[in-house]
């Protein structure tokens, strides 16, 4: 069945109450979860079909992999990238999703991070290493979710990059908002997809930039990503029901 596209003004009216909501648990309008990725359908270190990782600027830095070491949100596996001593730009790319117009589109995921920073507080300059969520709409360039017109309902960025330490992801601003420091275990992030993506396609990029020179050495250092769920997004191709995906009604 084809989706009936809604006028842009109506879509913005539908999104407005959610975008204005205070951070907290997922509201009732965002609970029709239909597709999930828990990384448990593969044998580590492989990523699920349709998911890839790249490393820019540091050939000795490892890409995102799946890892089973007893630290995950669900099941044995989680996607993992260790904090690094290198000046590096490392990304985890999702498969492609089609965005329908019947519900407010969002992506919800659980993640844990322990990344190098003197203090993940704006009062102390900011972070040296940090992670962000970016989105590509209709095959366009990847842009920070917020800059693209999206919003975090819960679990948004907690710090910003230190402008005194160059970072490969410090564009468009040297004080770019990021996740950094110690999350204290797995936390939930809920990100509202930009209204401009409705009726088109999107891909997500979890991107970590490291300034080089030092790193965190906690038992669970790095960035662990798990339990990714979506609403109003359909996978493109044959990835649904395979490689850890769980199906549901996305219409």
C-alpha cells in the first residue's frame, strides 16, 4: 500500500507537540515501534547486512564492530568503537530507511559511552573526544540531526567540543555539541526525524571524532550502541526479518 503524503504545514503541526516536549520517557505518540536492530543476528566482529563503518585520518584505528563481552543492552552483542589515541573520524552507517507519513518518525536507541574529556561540562571548555548522530536525507550529505531540522526528545548531547583542541568533526563549529564523558551505563536517546524527510529516504550515521593525544581507559571505554528502534521508517531491500531486525507494522 502506498503512503499518502500529508501537507508540510500539517506535518509540522503534528510534530510540534513532540518537539516542544520535555525530555523523559517516550511519549504515547512515539510508541508504535516497528523495526529494531540489536546486532545479535551476526557473529562478532561482523556488522549486520546493510550496515557499514569507515575510518578517516587514522589507518591504525579500528572501525565500529559488533562485540560480545557481557556488556550490551540486549542479548550478547552491541556495536562498539573504542576510544582512541589517534586523531580520527570513525562512523557507523545504518541501512537505508523510507520515511512514511502516518506517524511521527523517530529513531530510539540505547548507548553507553566513556570518552576522553577533562570535564563534560560547558564550564570547563568542553570535550576532546565526542560522538554525534547525523542524518542523510534522500541520499544527500550527512548533517547533524539537529542542524538538519530534527530534535532530541530525550538523551540529547551532554557536552560540546573544546575549541582549543582541533577535532575532525568540529564542523560546522569548533564548539559542536556532542556526547562525551561518562554516560554511567546505557542510556536512552530518542531523536525526532526532520519533517523534511517525510516521504523520502534516510540513513543514519553515528560518528565519533577524537582529538588524539589521550583517551579514556575505563573498563567500558569507547562507544557502545544497541537496541535501535524506529517508528514510521521502513527498511529498503531485504534486510527486514534478517540479521537481528525485528518486524512490525510500519504502515
